[in-house]
């Protein structure tokens, strides 16, 4: 086990190094091996992912320009850490989550090989999500040691898989994951829970028609949650909630459904190959179409043609 940190060491903020975890050249100042996998700055809506895997190590007191969500992917790793004025020595489990607000001093050491994800959250984006969720501005992300959090763990793994696949799910899928993460953090990791304002009838009919027309026109392109929210003149979180109230589907689910429906029409015409149809309706390739087509229709595109 590394040498234990004293309280005075942990609170020595005047010596703390401030790190931007979205910049590899800064990360290697404290983690020389760097990240094994990392998203591009600005790739997703206010969220940056880094994946780390390294042996026993010690990090002296640092602060971050972003809110950090650390997700452990190894079981039974003993970690000793100071987080602000809080101290914990614990054997983390897979899916254990640590929440570190921006500019909060933090130091840690662990006694064995460790794998974890760091989600760096842009504070201004998080604040925007908080303001859209409630009439109150009294939101503060608080330092948090916690047990396992299956939802945050699942979102982290889904974003990692999305990055490894080359953004196969598309920008809208990643945006939806990020919006869900912000909403969950607001509900469970802030000093005051969000008092969410709802609109039972969902989006106004004319707004919904605008959104649907935009999706239909740009179905073959990389639609994003941000652009749809702009059309609706709402924040991404609030737009997603009202859109689902209106249609029964999230924006991402609706887009996938519409792509499958358009693929069905093109398959029935029989004028172009299945691989071309996949690209025509906005899927990355034929396998991508096959997977979603079977989920929605129950059979593969080829079986669908043969059954006609």
C-alpha cells in the first residue's frame, strides 16, 4: 500500500495542480501512461470519456477544470483518497462511482492494478441542464463517495463501446446517453434535488411537426440531439422528455424506427441492394441495419423480402 495521505496534505490546495482531463498533454503530468482510449474534445454534448488501466499508483493533490465522474471497472481494489474535506479507504466494486465537482482538491492512491473510466463534464453544460430541469438555480454538484451505481456504470460502458465502434450508434445516440447522465446526476448527486417541471401533453403540435419533418428530411444524416432541441427551442434534457411524452419514444428510438420504416419501403421496391439501402436510410452499414431491423420487425431484411 502506498504511504497514507495526511489531512494537511489533502487540503494543501495552494500546491494543487489543476488538470484538464480532456487534454492528454495535461493528463500525462499525473498519469504518465496516459489514457488507453479517449474521446475527442467536443465530440459529445458536454461529456468527455477517458479509459485508464495501470498498476498501483499515487496521485498527489490535484483539481480539475471539469466535474469528474470516475467509474471503477475492477473489483476489490483498495483505494485511499481525500475528496475535499472527506476521507475514505475502501475496496471498490465494479460499478462504484466517485463524483468530484470542478475545482475540488482530490488525492488518491491504490494498491493494485486498476481499470476505470473518467467522464469529464463541462460545468457550463451541466449548469444549463440544471436550469432547464427546474425554476430554481440552487444546484450544486457535491463531492460524493458512493456504492455501485448501475445506471452511471451502464452509461459509461455504453459510451466506451460507442467510442470503440467508431460512433456506430450515431451522434443522437451518444447525446441521449449524455442527457440521461446529466439528469441522473441532477437527481442523485446535487445538494438540492431537481424539481422537474413537466408538460403532460408533450410538445406543442406545431413544434412536433417541425421536428418530425426535420428528421424525415435529414434521416440519412448524423442527426444530433442538440440540433433537434434547437428547433424545439428547448434544452436537450427537456426536449427529450417532452418528445417521449408526445411520441412514446426517445428521439433516438424514433429516428431508428423511422430509418427501419424507410428501409422497409425501399426493400419492397426491390430496386437497390440491402447494403445500399442501409446507407440510404442513415445506417453505418448493412450489419447495422440488420441489427435494428430485426429488433423492430422481428426478422432480418433478407427474410422480410422473402416473406413478401
